[in-house]
C-alpha cells in the first residue's frame, strides 16, 4: 500500500515536539559505572526559588526511540509542574555512547541508575525525592533498575512493554518455543556474519509503510511521519527504531517482573490505554507488584496515543502520584 499521500493523525492534542516557555533546558551527559556516558536533556522550572532543592524525575523513551520522542514531552510537562526532570537517551541510542542500535537490558537499566547518580549530586535536587517514568520499553527497564536501587523512590510506567516477554512469547503469547529457537538460531548465524566483517542486519522496530496491520500502522503514524519522526546523528531513516538482529536476543534473558514485589513499599503506578494492544504487560506487572500500587486505565487511548497526545495523557494523575510519593518539601540550600 502506498504511503505517499498519508496524513498523520494529530488528534487529541498530539504534540511530541512540545517546548515549554516555563522551563530551562540543558544538554547534559553523565557516566555509567561501566565507563560509557549517557546523554540527556535536563529541564528545570524557571519559577523555582533560587536556593531550593526540588524533587526530580528521570524519564526514559520508548524502545528504539530517542529522548526527543515522547521523553522530552513528559519531562517538560512535569517540569512545568515543579519537578527537575531528566529525559535520557538509553545507551546505544540517540546521543548516548555505544555501538548504534544494540540491545542490552542491563545497560538500559543502568542508565536509569546513573541518571539518579547525576540528579542526586546536583545542588538543586532533593536527592531523597527522585522518581522515574518509563515509557513503553523503558517501563520494563525502569522496573529492572528500581529493583536494585532504592534511591528510585517511586515508579510510573506508561504504555509499558515487557521487552523480555514480548520477545520470548510475543503479544498474546503468539510465539511458540520453536519459533523462539528459530529466531535465536538466525541471530546466532548473524553473529558469524558480523565476526567475519559482514553487514549488520536489523529487526523489529517501526514499519516503513502502511500495511493495514493495526499495530504496525499505529507505530508508523508516530515514527515515520512529521508527528514524531526523528533521525539521530549517525543514523538513517532505514535504521531508526530497529535493534540489530544479533543483539536483540539479549531480551530473551530479560525478566523484569521477577521479584517486582521487592520494590514495595515504594509506590508504583501503571498507566495504559484502555484499548492498548500492550495492556497485558501492565496487567501482569500490576498483578505481581507489591503494595502500594495502582493500575490506571486511560479511556479512549491505545498504546502509541500515550506517547504524545496531551489531551489523553493523564499528567494530573502523574503529578498527584509523584506529589504524594516524593512528598519531601523543597529544602533551602
């Protein structure tokens, strides 16, 4: 099906490239404990008192995206509400270091831990009042990070994908064990190709044309149109959003919801569209999580709707959740 005349759906206030006049923006980078650096955009409310320490939030982008896709929007909207926020590029994506488009769930989780290091050492952040927001795949990465980092005082996920389960079993458990073994075998053969100097191959990610598949078309509408398309430095439109085939099997060993209950008593909020194709992952995480926890359905919203449709995204809910969870008042320096 041709896409030449395609018009993106900009309903419900779609505003991925929102820019707030009420906050300052600073491009920053900071190291992980493994030596590589993570890039981010740091947002601060202009109205904050000069000598105050504010609560802070780390915001992670959807899998295969970059901070300019959804994460910057959430970070600025929450900075509008009085938080210091840090939208990050996961390692291997965007402006962060590492070989492009590689998959490493451990390194993705470490990016959130390193972001807490960075925020907690700023003199304008209340280091005991740091939370995190994970969008799509980052929802599973922030859970993995929070399980071993009690400095993350509260977690909210948006349209979460469990990237481990999605790759092992597929949506609705549509991938059989034999299918999985075939995928692993193909990726293993690709490692030989790369070891011998051959070309990279890519997998999954957003489709490059409208096909009539509802899920694929939903991603196309965001990633392949002016609604949300971004081509980072060093990439092309052909490679954006696509992990490398040889590294994507790392997700097969990723089990973010194992021991999720140990995050308790730190609060967790799972936000998902009531019609989202991915709702099974938020339901699964909510069922396993300890108290306090909440599963919040956004009526009339699908999966990608919550990336950028500001008339649907429940920013008031996020503000009240983190306001209660990170209740420490701003401190004078």
